[in-house]
């Protein structure tokens, strides 16, 4: 059974005072339903679970007045075996995006406050050009992602005490024993080849067979393509699918990882495909890193919407777009050229995205300077470079020297921890999961 960080958040939510309804969002198949059901079994005497995609007729519960009394009564008629006792019952609305009235009802469950209510759903099927219909001020949000590297290590039998020791090396800026660092890099390459989708990770934990892993990854990709075909507008279906399937070429097969419409189709232009990128973004199927024209806080003020890199929401999906042999090259550390640098860039992007960071990058052709990523936290700007080996970070050094607003930077390498006097902290690639 895979351990998820979301479980700790759910426990803290359940124990909080004056709690609101909790809305858990995230891409499909990241483990939202499983995590909630496991939490419910361990913490409540009774659970009322309604999946609106599986049981669309359950929308009748919200056909009348949206008072807690009326809704509970309707639930008792529909589920006569359930007592639905205040303080002892969790009400779980799954795939809530399929029932707008259930979304509206969250306000009244919060006002009533006698029942704990969790709603889960994706952004699929929601018109992204309209404002969200979730009741403002009456719900709390939690974004759930596929497994990060630390959760993968737990699944592989590495204890939390050992992963905490990795974090202690980071905090103390201490060199990691070489045997440990080498083993963690081996695990990290396995993680990259596997990705973080729970079903994929569980299959790898159980079998250690990448052929079985590849089958599930392929099925997941087909599921995502089905969702595009099912939920995207008639105008966007084919274009969105082409954009999505071009990501492996955009990120792994060429040196410049900027999203280029000509890679989607010959002669492709933004005028034709940008709306499809927007749809994929708002449907939680991709995430973006945008170019900034200057490195100042707030980075969003300097970000360009027309110049970006696009990434899958988990490495499992990117791996499914490549031939099976690509996994072998990753695990054996025999990748070369653009693919090697590209896959580690994608892995760092994946780690930062799963930590909730908005991603930016910088490129100045005149000065010949480029930064793979820039993030900001607590008002601080943190530049990042990713190296498939352990080469010099010329752009980082020049940036810190000439920009007094930046106090430090990260350089992720296939190497060990090192803190230089130039303000650049060198970290093993897998440490992106711990910063």
C-alpha cells in the first residue's frame, strides 16, 4: 500500500476547528479517490460516497432546497443502510464536476457544519473561460499530484527515517556518503522511468518489471487521449491531441525545449494551436514554464504568455510517449545528447511542479545566458540550472554577480552536495524533491 503525503493533510483538516468543505483537485489517476477512501476508513465510523460520473441519478439529492436537513433526508432514502450521524460521518462527493448543484451545496454544508464533506474532481468538463462555480469563502482547496520521489522511495521500502536523513544532509549542506548518493541516483533513474502515477508505481513495486510498467503507462496515455476526445470541444479535439503527443519530441528530441508549433504539424502556428494549449492547461493535462524578460520580483509581471515550455503533469505520461527501450537507457544511465539533458530537465520540472511552484525560465540570446528554471518563494527569486553531468554554471554565476536581489541559486547535477562561495548550492538531481 503506497503512502501518500496527502494523508497527513487530510488528518490535519479533519482535526481543525471551524473547518470548511474540502475540495481536492488534481489530474486524473493521481490517486485522489484512493487517498480519500483510505482516510475515511481510518477516521470515520460511516462514509457516504457518491460518484456522480458512476451514478448520475444521485443528482436528484440536490433537486430541492439545498439545506443540510433536506439533503441528509434524501441521502437516507437513497442509502437506507446509512445512519448519517453528525460528527461520525464523512460525506464524499467524487467526480463532483459532473453535478453543478452538488458544487453549489458545499456552501450550505459548511454553514451547517455538522458533517465533514470532501469533494474530489478534475477540471475536465469545466468551461475554463467561465469563472469557477465553487462557492467562494466556503471551501478549502488542496491540489493533489502523482507521487513525488520521496513517496516513491517509501513505496520501494525506504523508511521515512532514511528519507529524513537525506533532508538533513540538505539542511546542513553536508556531503552525502558516496554509497548512499549512488544508490539514490539509481532509485531516481528508476523513478524517472516509472513516473509517479500510483498504479504504475505499485506495479513496479510489485513486479520490478518495466514491461508491465510500460503497459500501464500506455493505458494511462490512452485514457488521457480519451478525455481529450470526450471533453474538448469539437474544434479543439484533434489539435489538443496533436499538441499533447508532440511533447516528447519538444522536450527530449531537440536542444531548444521551447514549445514550437511547427513541431505539432508542418507549418503549425500559434494562431491555430494556442487555444488548444490553453485547454490542455486548464484541464490539468499539462503545466507550463514561461519565459521572463527580466529576473525581478514578481516574475509574473515579466512573463510572456507566447513563449513557454510545456510539460506533462507526470513523468509516467511522458514515458508512455517514448519507445520501451528509452526506459532501459534511463535506468542504465546510457542516454546521450539532447535526450539526457532533456529528461533531467523534465524530472526537475516535475519535482518543482509537485511542490506547487509556478515555473519560469530565462533566455538572453545577446548575452548568451540561459536559466533552466526560476522559482520564487516568500518574496525571494531562486534561479536553477540542471546539469546532466557536473559542469560549470556560467549563467548562474554571472546572474548572482550582477543581481544583488538574488542571494543564492540551485545547481542540480549528477553529483553530490556542495555549497560554493559564489552563492550557488550544488545538489544531486534527486534533491529537488526535498528543497
